[in-house]
């Protein structure tokens, strides 16, 4: 367990400041994402160093269309998500607590070493919501950046401004945030798409297909 980096102590426990839910967590309680637990007024990131999914994927699967095409990335995930979409393809790991699934112990250094050993140019934080394991992602991303690897974030983007990664979509975050080289919001959750504008700037008709027929 690792102490969380964005929270404040309260009389009953702690309030998590990582995402807009701002969960007020009592002692021994957990936040909505199930990944953060309060103990004696300290908030812990429960899944730090415990990835539940590890794979080598084509970068196009992230899905990035024109970013380092033809290359492969080390895809990594811990349990947890701060949303609960009905269509979630990974609900068996996004909607459970860290102790509910098999996981392995892997330090950030070991993740970066593994990536270098296999000759992979990038690491993708994916499958669940990487922001619910922010501390682990941050430590890996900084090490990977220093070694010349690229960081790819696949996220629904439901996060507060301060921990928002550098170079991702959205308002400019502070330098403390982790470095990201590519960012892809999961399509249906992207607020800009819902408002009729896609992240690439093209207009997007949000009406159902039936309604768009002439
Ligand atoms: S990251 Fe988790 S614990 Fe923190 S505010 Fe969001 S849902 Fe709550
Ligand atoms: S945001 Fe992504 S990981 Fe989370 S519930 Fe929705 S589809 Fe699943």
C-alpha cells in the first residue's frame, strides 16, 4: 500500500481530491473506485505495485491511429474505475476491489525494465481507469520518460485539474503531473463528443443513427 497523494484529512477520516467525486471516506472505508482506503486518517492507494493485467498490444488497439503506427506497447492495468458504464468491456477488473482479482507484484522499476528488455517503445496505462491508480502510474511514467520510453494514457478523463497528466487533453496541468506522450479519451465518455465536438476537432453528430437518417 502506498499513501495517496491527493487528499485531505477530515474529522471522520479523509476526503480524496483526485477526481470530482471528492469521496469523503471514513476510517476503514473506501471511495467509489474501491481502490482508496482510509486508515487512521491516512488515505492509501491499495493497488500500488499490483497490476492485474499485463500484455503486449499493438498501439492501434489503444486505439491510436497515427501515433507510432506498427509498434507494440506494454499494456498495464490495476483494478478500479471512478465511473460505472453499462457497456464496460472490462468490468471484471474495473468494478472490483484489488483483493478480488489475481494480481502480481511489480515495482515501477521492474515495469520499465520489462519494457526495455522486450524492446517496446511505449507503456500504455489502460483497460481500467488509470487515474484510480494515479500514484503507480505516475512513478512508472516518470521513470519511463527518463529512459526515453513513451507514455500512453487511455482514460475517460474524469479527474481534477491538478493531477491531470502533462500533454493530455484538457486545461494545462502543473509540472508536477506525470508526463504523457499520447492520450485517448474513451469515446463514449468524452464530454466534448457528447457536446457534438470530437477530440480531433471535427464536428460530431451525437444524435442516434435513426435520427440522422434523412
Ligand atoms: S479517485 Fe476514487 S476515492 Fe478518490 S474521489 Fe475519485 S472515486 Fe473517490
Ligand atoms: S470508464 Fe472505462 S473502465 Fe470505467 S466503467 Fe467506463 S468503460 Fe469501464
